[in-house]
C-alpha cells in the first residue's frame, strides 16, 4: 500500500536530485550510493523512501533510486534505466539474482540477494532450501517489503519467509529493529544440507540470518588437511567448520565458542551427523584459553579461527587489527611444526592486503615461518563488485606453519 502511494507521488510530481557538476567518478562508474555532499539540489517535496530521478550536473539522466534525507547515504540507485520501480521491477531483479545463482551452481542454500552486488541496495535474502530469510536495511528498501515477499512467493512458492530485521544499522535509517513472519507461521528450526552434511538452522534466534552461508565453499577447502588431524576450531558458532573437519577424517576435533547457546547447537549438529564421537565443544573465551593452552604445550595439526568482525566502524580499525594479530599469534603457537592455520576475517573494513599484513606480523612475533596454501573471499553466491568495497568483505586464508 505504502509502496503504491509512493509510486503515485513520484509519478505525479517528478522528484529529482541533481548532482554537483564535478561528481565523483565512482557514481559515473556505477556505484549506487550518493552522499549528501554530492548533491547540488533536490527538487520536489521529498520524503524518506520516495523514488527520485537522479540527474547529472548537466541535467542528463543518471538513474533512479530511493532517497532518505535522514541517512548519510542520501540516495541509493536502483537502476540506471528509465524504468518504473514497482512490483514488477522487484520480481525481475530477484528473478535475475536467482538465475545467476543457478548459473554458478547454488540452488539449495544460497544468499539469493546480496544487496548492492545484486543491484538491490540494502536488501539481503538468504535461501535455506524452501525457507527464506530477509533483511531490509534501509528505509527506502523497507518500503518495498511487500513487493519483495510477493516476488519470492511467485518465484519459489516457499514454505516460509521470515524477517530478521533485528539489526542496529536500521536505526541509522530511522527504522525500528524487528523480526517476525512474513508468511504463514512455520517451525523456524529447520535442517539444511551443506556439502553432504546436515545442520540445524535457527531462523528466529540464530546469529544474523541464522547461518553463515558465506563460508560454505571455504568449509570444503579444509578437506585434505583435515585428514587424520587433531583439530582445534575457535569461534565455532554452530560447529560447521569443525563438523566438516570430522567428516573429512580428522582424528579429534575440539571447537570453542564464548556462547553457551552456540556450543549447544554445535553439539546438536555433531550428533545429527553421527560425528559426536569425534567432535567436542566447550564454552570458553578464545582469547583467554588459547594463551594458556600454548603455555601448557598443547599442539594441533590444524587450528581454525573464524572470529566475529572486531569492528563495525572505521575509527576502531586499529583496535580490530590488534585483535586479529593477537588471536592469530596465539593460534599459530598451537600449530604443530608443518601443521596448518585456517584463519578468517569477516569485516570489509580490513582489506585483504591489510589482513595478510596482519597475519605476517603475527607470524613474525610468534617466530613462525608461514607458507600460503590458499587465500579466498566469501562463497561466490555473495558476488564481489569491483569498486564496491563492502561487497568484498570475507578473507579466508590457509597457511602452513613451521618453526623458523
Ligand atoms: N565459524 C562459524 C561462524 C563464527 S561467528 C561458522 O562458520 O558458522 C563468530 C563466533 O565467535 C560467534 O559464535 C561468537 O559467539 C563467537 N565469539 C565471539 N567472541 C568470542 C571469544 N572471545 N571467544 C570465543 N568465541 C567468541
């Protein structure tokens, strides 16, 4: 309804945003964000969520997007074409995103829509087989929630759709945090299959959208080095990497996480796969125990680290880097000579180069020699658009570790 009203308003009174003459090359090259200081003039009585025509400084058409005068990112472009933004637009865009996933081999579980990388800024949709979890992270996208749900129903006839908008970033847009059903109610504890293993996904209360699909390819990357290994996995959450390690032939696996709830879920997942004889989980603080265990002389063939984003803001990058260095240093000290460190970082604020530098510094401080086995980003169902830094966020590194 609200979407229909907005559509009518923008149709009847063309609202335009004119960019400054000297615009950032970024916008011209396809980046969808327009910051407040890049705008020369706004014409019409615009309200948050309105669709506006964006014009270059010379008056030529740049694209259409939604506006939020309250947000630092004033306009996010939805299209570079003169097309109507309506139900049909969202149906087409989501269909395109789905075709792309199918083409590159992600059909059962995938990030169906990865925001800007799918030309749907601030929209996230995760597909867990027949269930869909969505996040609308900006005011202008939130307005179109009904159209998005309709599109999902048309394309997939899902068993359930759930909204996980319990995310603080929404408040910067003047939106409330909320979660709940966007379809008929369903049991939000579901089971998905990944790489031949089964995992419970708690759609309602799990972290983020319930499960980290972004590591789905990387979990396969440990296949060969896990064989016969004694494994330590820190920041285990639902035990996904650890259960993969056991599946690939690890001799013993210890997973740790600070959250008691995560450890419970990891135990359930190990049982679900008949790997609870190999996998054990403990609720402890990784920063505390890793140091102590290194001092005790514990050694593992493979140590895996998948910490949360240590920062969400640019001001705290240095603190985050200290955290990454510290945890990797401690992790490396626990690796047997010739064993492997499998390490990740999930914040786009730390660039791939900076991440590698940090690991290098950790190795030097730990008096270790490292040899790169593999260095990757997130799974390909989260496409990376060059020039859009926030789409290139996950770093996944495997190194062989030995003494100097
Ligand atoms: N490896 C997981 C994702 C990990 S998310 C996967 O592939 O699905 C990060 C996890 O780190 C969260 O579960 C959080 O509870 C845990 N965590 C945060 N701080 C921690 C700490 N200091 N020690 C141990 N675990 C921590």
